[in-house]
C-alpha cells in the first residue's frame, strides 16, 4: 500500500459561480461524502491546504491579473468572462486551490507521501497568464509545476491532462519550455478551440507540447491504448522527475458537458499507466489536481477509483482487447502522433 495524500478543505465550497453553473460546490460535496465512506478508511492521509503566496502566483500570472483576483475578496458576485464568475469566497478558494496543490507537491517530493490528489476548486487549466477563462481563476497545475522546480529543484516535470477540454492555459505557460512536457488528450474540436496536433511548442520548447485531439465517443479501450502507445514511450524518453496530472472527469460516459465514454474503471486504468511511468522514472511521484467533471455520481465514483489506484488497494485491472474498428481508430491516432512528434521522440516512431 502506498501513502496517498488528499487535499480537501470546506472553504473550497465558498466559491459560488452561480446557482445554475455546472462548476458548483456540489461537485466537491459529492467527492467529500465519498471520502467519508467506510470503504475509504485508511486509504489516504489528509493534508491541510494553505494559500498560495503572491510570489508563487507571479511565476505564472501577471501582477495586474493577480491583483484583479485579489481585489474580488469578500465582495459580491462578478463575471470575469462569459463562463467564469467570482463570489465573496472565490478569491480565498482560488488561493487555497493553488496553494493546496503546492503543499501536495512538497509532501510528495520530500518523501513524506508517495503520491497525492488535490481535490480542490475552482479548477485551473484554462486560466491564462493575464485572464480568467473556462471556470478557472489561477492555473493551479502551472503554479504547482513552477513550485516544484523553484522550491524543490525539480528539473523535468511531465504534465498529463486528460480533461475533456484542452488545457490552453497550461500549454501556453510552458510551450517555450523544454523542462515541462505537456501531454493532453481532449475532445476536438471543442471548447476552447486549441489543442490541434500541430501545436507542438515553440523555440526551445518545440516538441515538448504533445496534443492528441480526439473525436467524441472514445471510451476506456481507446484512451488506454493512446496512453500506452503515445504517452508512455514519450514519457519514458523524457524521464520526468515528477508527474502532475490535470484530472478532469468530464470524459466520463455520463457527463452532461462531454461526449466521451470513459468509465470509473477507465480512469483507474489511466492512473495505472501514469503510475507505471512514475515508478520507472521518478520513484512513483505523482500528484493530481481536480479539473472538470459534472455528473456527480460519475465524478465521485471515478475519483474513488483513482484514489484506490494511487493507494495501491484497487482490484486487478483487465485490459479488454480493442475491437477491429477501435484498433483502426487508435492506429490512425498513433500514426498522426508519430508523424508530428517522431522527430522529437524516437520511442514514438517504434510504436504502432
């Protein structure tokens, strides 16, 4: 059994973007209720959250933007973009979301914990350098990656983003940086409209952005194959010292915003692949942070499956074979990835 840390805090519920907003406090209420179940006893250790510091935020965001969010603290509801709003408690929740993830990262790098899952809100991967976007205020994962590098001397960070939507903010944070490898699977074309295969990074970061856009309808088997045939060979060659995951559960088969067909067992399988990479490269150091996921039952069941996998208490997984049509689809995806990225990653050219 592994030592798995969980970051949770009731103050995350104080972010109130609107009565009918899909990114509601009910999401964490469902997850926190699941964590209190008897079948989750002794599966994880609670890790207290803290607020991110201004300096930590400024590693990713502009001073003007940070001040804009800080100025909303304790004030009434306000829209920041068509999808993103703040309320009286949103600023504190956002500071705790970024800081809570930093605490989880510190605990894992120090060896106090083997891995961790920051169950926070608001989510972060759409937040840009100078603006809120797509339900996100601060880019929690990007802040966490820079925290790992600046405060702990980590040199190479692998970021895996399996959310339904492309993490535009995370990509833009690191697209000129060869020390952070960003890998994203996402429904495409879909919000926010970024994440084409040909977006591969720029300058010294060329080749270190790997986008795998997927059409709607992909399920457990296709996702597992993409992670094993595209992510795994690239990741092993990159040889990260830490793996961070933008864990969005809106690719669940019942999610109201998505068109994918992943089940809770599928999320466990993706987690297993990531842990295999971590075991091979970085002593199992994996830290996840919550992004999307809007079907409450699917969300809580899938988070449970991921935590049990992280903790090493899950049942053995079976990987059903792809059907003939699924194999053809996956082969096209792998071929495209090899065409775009084969000159950067030798291991990828040997797949498929």
